[in-house]
C-alpha cells in the first residue's frame, strides 16, 4: 500500500508528487497521457509569473513561496525554469487590476516602478497606449517554461522514489475507512490517501462538484513581428492589460520568430475534455484585433494558434483541501486559468494537508466546504 496516490501528474500533480516524495512519503501517480503533455492547461512553451498579482494581494504570499520553490526545484535538478524579465500591468489607474497590483507592490514591498504615459511610451514603445494609461512594472515577474517544469518535477519525484504510471487512465475510486482503492487500466491499487489533481477531468472523480467545475477553452496565439529583437526577453517584459473592453496578455519571443499575445477571456464551455476541438477562425478574431490595434510592428495574422482548457469555478477561486463526504480524499482543482505560477506552493500545501501539517497560508476561501450547502440542496 502506498502512502499517497495522485490522479493526474500535470501542473499540480507533478509538484505534489515532488513535495510528498521529498517528505519521505511513498507516492504512486496515475497519468492518462505522457508527462508534460499539452492536452490540458499547461502547454504553450511559456506561462506568466507575476508577483504584483492583479487577481488580489491575498495571493502574494503564495507567489512569494512559489518563487522560492521554483528556485529550489531548479537547484535540485540543475535546470532553469523561471526567468524573471519583469512584468507589466497596464491600464487606467482606477481600473481594478491596476489598483490590485499597486496594493500588492505596496503591501508586500515588491520591487517595482510606476510608469506614466510618457515614460512608458519611451521605454516600451511596443505597446500603443492611451494617454490615461499607466504601467506597473513588477521586477519580480517573468515567465516559466511549463512543459519542462512538469517533466522536471515529475522526474525529481521519481528520483526520490515515486512511482508514476504513464498512459494509465483511472477508471474508479472507492474511498474506504482507512484507505482508498484505485482501479486503473484494470488493476487495483490501495493508497492511504488520495489526491485528485486531474485538471479538466477532475469532475469525473468529484461528482458532487460537477456543477462547479465547468471546463472552458483557453486560446493561445503567436504573431510575427517586423523587428523580433524588440520583442525579445530583454526588451519586452511579460504583461497583462485591460483596455476598451479587451483583456489580454503576452510574453516575449522565446525561439526568435514569434510573440505570444492572446486574450485573457476564457472561451466557450467544453462538453467533454476528451473531445477538445481545434481553435476556429472566429475564435481568433479578438486576438488579431488586439494585435492590430495595440502593438507596434506586429502582423495581425497568427502563425501559431493552440487551444487548451481548464476547469473554472464560479468565483474563479480554486478548490483546495479535503473532499467532503469522500474519506481520505483531497483535491487541488478548479484553478480557472491562473494556477501554473503558484503550482509549487500548492503542491507543498497539498502535501502539508495530507500529512496534517499546519499551513502558512490563509486558504479558507479555497476550501471545498464553501460549496457544501449548495451541493446538499442539489
């Protein structure tokens, strides 16, 4: 019998496997695809890392800890995953995301600069700004290499003794009084505790939460530029921006020919994560319009376009903790498109929950219990 079983060795599962294994727990992981696959929310060669968090300052301690753990994983594996080239929050000063970023840099002493229209336009001419917009430059921001990060964490977990079963789909889980029985690929496995980190597939194992974990499409698009050096990591920080009804983000070119710029607004709901349709011409319209209107020297026709997916909760807050009415079962689910940067800290948090160690973070708002009354009335 293993101490912990983990369903889904992707973003959260790989980090939890690493953390649990490093704490001496025996771990078995079940992954229906290969490690580092791009069929969920973790592909696309870069993911933004931001410390001045526009989603709310309450996340900053988790992000600070994540940065420490990214560096720890790099050190343990002799790899380079987190690249801090700076990050911009762009918008009008009274816009909520800008106010949240300003509060975060003030409350948590994050190294930063506030750039008015004139200064911002001179320093970062790639962005076409309105005269009432500012930039908040977070100097503790940058990008992460997602596929490599998942592979690195999973490999490190295996080096520490974890067993990871690739191309192994879990068919059934049966919580018991002192263990959980997992059936996968026709075989049964007994684990003392079970952690569900299955991303878009999580609701298959959490039936009571089915109404609260709809799967939505995420679009990523890449565009060529006339002067690609202007959009390299040294000249073009990662960014998020809200303006004139658009919500979008971007990252510098990493391979030297195209820039990632895409809409932050999730797409339509996915009926089944097993049948994710490719991106359509209509779904590209917003990204192309954004590029044409707000960027200097970037061609509006994408040279690459991919679709991903994630589970989005009604409040866009994840579901983290012990699953009500499922003995010995925990979950990290519903990250609503903004969990990758915090994955190491959530992996550590899950490990501490499972071994019943006190967490340093205030996570009451993420507790699965917040949905329990609604679940009981369905």
